């Protein structure tokens, strides 16, 4: 019996119809990932009566939380109900040995997983939750000639095993990313939900509906930073050296020294670069700046502690003295501003509701990553330093506090001047 399946495949999914061993569809909520793979599985089983398909989740508490109901609906919608026998725990292909089953990887051991060896398709739903152990068990098990492993997921963290799997550049793989905006079947309720969140919480929207990684939502210290091209976000490849004073926000650490290099464009701070120099000291940083900007007026805006701090360079010299010895000017307040003020000031520069007065060239990748990555320690207002994001952020904070201070009408006091 020849059955023709009449279905509309969304444009974003077309690459997934090529024969490939690994197929990935990541994206935001409501983009049509589950519907696509469910239809795809039904169509494959219609075309191949002996095809065995396993639908996998990391944890499957009950069949209610599996793709089974969706697949059953697709069988009806596609008009192929006569070809399937729907049982409580599985769906059998009439007229062949084909079957679809639904399993949780946590229920499998290295022995039990062998029962899946004859399966031609494994579809891993909610793959952001799949553990490395499960991947290690599953990938070598799906081994039938021409077999395929499909992944659909809402990205959470860059370090999640499924993201790492595709990031490494898998041989024989195709991966697409999609959002509700690409879904031709999108119900208006979902569109309204997405719009509502976009207004209320643009960051969360990027994660939930845009399928971006979860940066911690309101737990992010630099919550106003948006890793998107200007004017929507703070990243701007058109930022360039305008020829005026060069500002260097400087955080002193032995490992690493963090420097944020910027220029002023009227009342905006345009970041040209961010240096993160490992096992370095103040003279090395100054030399690097001198080499990059010969014959330029350079103003360092360092951590005020550098006025007392002595590097391991020359006995008796403070960091400030070293900076001045290179002919650079030092501007810093006499004492540390409260951390919360410094952070608020940076956030206001990043976006005060109307304007993004801090623009960052993509070359300053360390700063972009750090603004996006630093979170507060759980249930506190203390920025977490364990992620290593604090150094570039602090450097940017000192610079903004000194030269772009939106909290104080006047600039913080100038504690020292360059001696040429
Ligand atoms: N092929 C399709 N046929 C009919 N409706 C569809 C189809 N694809 C998507 N839709 C509609 O779009 C909605 C979202 O699709 P789906 O549930 O597949 O998205 P998803 O990307 O899996 O979302 P989530 O990330 O929330 O799981 C569905 O509830 C359905 O209304
Ligand atoms: Mg889904």
C-alpha cells in the first residue's frame, strides 16, 4: 500500500531532512522543534515498516511526560492511523516489525542500554538535560547501518554536554537553531507571551524565546549589558579610536592583570579592547600600552589601591608611580567607591532605559564575556568572583567611575598628574 504524507516542513528544518548521523535542533520555546521531529519520526516509520525509533529523555517519570501523545496526534493528523497500533507503552507499525518506544536514560545501565542496539533512530528530547554519562552510553549503542541520533533542546548552559557535543564539530552532523519567529504554525497565544516577556525582561526573553544561553537572569551583576549589536545591545564593531585621550581602566592582580582600553565620544565610553595578561606586572602592562599607543595622551584609571600597592617590579615603587614613569597620567579617587555604586554606575552606562552609553568593540571579547557571565552569590548582593569574570569588570568599573560618573555630578577627585 502506498501512502503519501502531506505535511508542511518549516524552512528552518529543511537541513534536518538530509541523511546525517547526528541532527540537532536547538532554539527557543515554541519554535516547532518537537512537532517537526514527531512528524519526521512518523513519516520515517510510514516509509520503512521495520524502522525502530526510541524517544529519549534524561529522566522520564511517566509516559505522560514523553513525546508519545504528540506522536499519536501526528499519526491522526497525517492520516496514517491505519498503519499504526497505539499501545499503552509503545506504538507499533502495522505490517512490519517497526516500533516506537519511550525511555529515560536514567533508567538504563550499561547492560540494559544494549536493548536499543537495533534502533534506527534515537530522538533525544529536552536534550539540554542529557548528562555526559547518558551520551557516553547512547552514542555507541545506536549502531544500526544508517542509524541517526536526533537532539532537540532549549539551550541552558554553554557547558551542557549536548552543546559541547555539537560545539566540537561532529563528523556527520547538522545543527540548526530556531525560534518562535521561524515557526509558521505559531499560535497567537505564544506570540503574545513572547512579546510580553520581551517588554518585561529582555534578558530572560533572549534565553526563553531566543534560545540564548541562560546568563542567570536577574542574578547577573551587569544585568543591563546585552550581548547584541548596537543599538539593541552594547556590542558595536564600528567603535574606533577617535584620536583623543586613551583611557585605561586598570585592575591590578598578578594573575591576570586586566586592562580595559577606551576612548570618549562626547558622553559615551567606547571600549576598543580588553587585555588580560597572565602572570604579568604593572611595567609589562604599561609597556604594552606604550607600544600600542605611541605619542598619545594616555590616562590610567586604576584601582585606587594601586597608590599603596607595590608590584614585584622595583623596590619602593607603587603601581601609580610605575604608571607615571611611562609618561601616563593617573586619575583615581582617593578611596574605593562602594562596590554597589561602582556596579550601578556601569549598569547605567550600559543602559539607562533610553541610551546605551557604553559600546564595546567585539575585539574586547574578555569584557563581553565577563559582563555577560558574572553573577551574584546566591541570595546576596555580593558579586561572585569564582567565575574569573571580576577582573575585566572591575577594570571597566574603575574607568567609568572616574571618567563617566553618572552618580556624582562632578568627577571623582583627581589624585595625581602625569609627570612627562
Ligand atoms: N508542524 C506543525 N504542525 C502544526 N502545528 C505546529 C507545527 N509545528 C509547531 N506547531 C505549533 O507551534 C507550537 C510550538 O511547537 P513545538 O511545541 O513543536 O515547539 P518547541 O520548539 O518544541 O517548543 P518548546 O521549546 O517549548 O518545547 C505548537 O504547540 C503548535 O501549536
Ligand atoms: Mg518541545
